[in-house]
């Protein structure tokens, strides 16, 4: 792999197979961290979640919780002290 020039900076071409495996796309934000004298690590920055996506996940989680409901016997009495008896 060779380093190329891009404007006043340098560029490294990522092979298509690696880009596909890591789900990299043009325009993705990356972070480069120096990890040694001649080593660095490149990480893809995650895009912030939209409010709509966040709300969708919350509603899905609530629905999952609701699907786990079950009825307790009519004569069941909750006793907090039972929790601590081992």
C-alpha cells in the first residue's frame, strides 16, 4: 500500500474488500490515533442517532418488556424481606 497526496495532506487508499468488510463508505468520519513510533490505528466514528431512531428503539424496548408480562396468582403477597433471605 502506498501513501498518496491529497491537497496539502496525505491519503491512504483502503482496498475495496476491507472497506466492504468494515462497512466504510465515502464521507464517513474517521479518527486516527498514534499507537507507536511508526504505528497508528484508524477507527470509524459512529454517526449520532437521530431522535426518530432513538424513539423507535425506545418503543421497541417497551414492547419487548410488555411482551414479558405475566399474571401473578391472586393470593400472591410481595414480601420485601424474602429477597434478602439466602
